């Protein structure tokens, strides 16, 4: 038989184990009480005197336990009795019906032994404005494009599906007057209103009415939608204002800037290409710069400017044109600039030839007079004339940037003319 002394240590171990478990549970409970709090930014405004339901705005990963709703103080749980006007059923907060004084803050909390999140939401209930079937604060805005067909959706009706998971029957109104669903211009399907051939005449306020039965009593549900029609934008491919498929003369080794001016949207893609490829960022001699100028009156007529800076023009740049390419979803536009060497200047050599011919003609007349009137005089000054012309050409060469071959050709021409003049 075991003595009391032998049993005591065993009992003490059991007590100690239970105490440790209790402390652990208490610690977890205290940690769970330290809820993370946040506030929902979206404020949903609904009509008063109608049934309404709200859900806790949680993402999928936050559903880690049961949801409990609290009143404005964040401490008093909402009743779970279904015959209570404000109550919690499953994970939804119900107002049957909602009244203006119910407006305020409510809290939904999800928690388990190690996790707690409490979300603060704002609920606002308003009465209809005088002579209207809605309040402008409770309006949902929806937009449809012209031309074409479109649909309006009656929002937040999923809470009111019946036991067969079907939405309630909906009646549609426009500007507080019943809307005829003729299945031609207007078609009602579930919670949607199909509008064919949308025009500006369809602008207005549309109200969708439904009923929901709660504990044998019907309550009204309504939503108001403001329809705004928009003209479908006709996108065009970008327009290149400049360049206009042109050629420009540049000197080898000079600095050069090519500018591509494009009119369109700022989202247009504009860039330069050369020799079949885009300008590379690591290209040492070329660098692109972009400027975006927004048109405050028409965003579709903004300007995109692409500048291509060339540090020093190389010989290879004359082989292929520089192409500006602008594109968007509707297409693309291109324009090119072809570099050319400067054309040689023939104007000054031509003037020199005419001057030389004039002088030679004058000299011929002088020679004729010299030999006719003074036959005994020797040494016609032909050499002096030729040297004078040569000196003129040399001085002209030093003052004008031309090739030596031009001077040589002109000098040769002068000699030939002198021989011709010396013939009898």
C-alpha cells in the first residue's frame, strides 16, 4: 500500500499542470481582448423606413472566427433576436426597418483564441427629399457609353435573396415615374436594366423597387441610380506634326538635334529609330529626351516631343534615315529625316571665270591697239595679265573654303583662253 507521502507529489504535479493550462488560456484570452481596430472608409447611405442589411467588410484571410456586431459604444452586442428591429442574424446586421435615428457607428468583430479584429463602420439613413422619391445622398452613379447598348445594375440586393437563392422581383422607375419594360428599348433581367441604343435622352435617375418578407411581413427595398451618358471616344492614331519626311544638310562632326513633335494622348509611345532599331541607351553619340505638354482643354490633343541629340555627326549617319515612330492602340505613324552632306558652292568660281574672261577681252583690245598704233613696241604684257589672274585666284582661294582642284581647273581654263587669244 502506498503511503500518503507517496501520493502527495503525484497530486501536486496534477495541480501544477492544471494551473499552467489555466494560465495559458487566460493569457490567450487577454491577448484576444487586445483587438486590432480599423475604420471602414466607405459610408453607405440608404433610405429610411426600408429594410436594410450590412455585412462586415472583411477579406477572405480575415475570416478567422465568428462575427459579433456591437452598437455605437463598441461594447454592447447587438441583439440576436430576429423580432428585434435592429438585430444580428448569422453574420449580418439587420435593420427592420431602418430609421433616421439609427444612423451612426457600428462595430463588427471577428476573433478566436489568438486573433481579434474590430472594424468600425458608419451607417446613414435619410428620408426622401420633398417632391422626390429619393434623397440625393443615397444615389449611386453609373455611366453608359454612346452609342451602343448598356445595362444598369440595382446594387446591394444579394442580402434579400429568398430560400431558393433568387432575387426579388424588381420594378423600375425613371425620374420617379414607372418605366415601361417593352423588351425593345428597356429589358429587365434579374437585378439589371438593359438599355438598347443608349442616347443622351436616357440620362436621369432610375429607381429599382423590390420587396422582402421578414417574419411574414413585407418590407420595401429601393436603390436610386443616376445614369450619366458619355460619348464613346474615337481614338485616332497619333499625328506627327514634324518632321515631314525631309532631308537636311549637316557638316560631318557637327552637333545636331532632331525633333519629333507628336499630337495625341500623353500615353502615346514615341521614340526614334535608326538603321532598323531603337536608339540604345548606351549609344555614346546619341541620346533621347522626352517632353510631355498636356492640353488643359483637350487631353486627347496633348503634345509629346522626342528630341534626339547627336554629339557629333559620323559618316555612318548618312547611310540610313532617322525615323520617328509614334503609336497607340489605334495604329502608328512614322516620319523620317535623311542627313545629307552640304552641296558644293559653284557661285564664286563662276564669278571668277566671268571676271577673267572680261579682263582677257579688255586685254585683247588693248593688245590690238598696242600693235596697231605702236608697232615698234615689244613685250606684250600677257605674262603680267596671266600672273594677275593667278594672283586673283589665289587670293580668292584663301578667302573662300573650296577644294584645290577648283582653283587648278580655273587656272588651266585661263591658260587655254590665253592660247586661244594669241592665235592670229
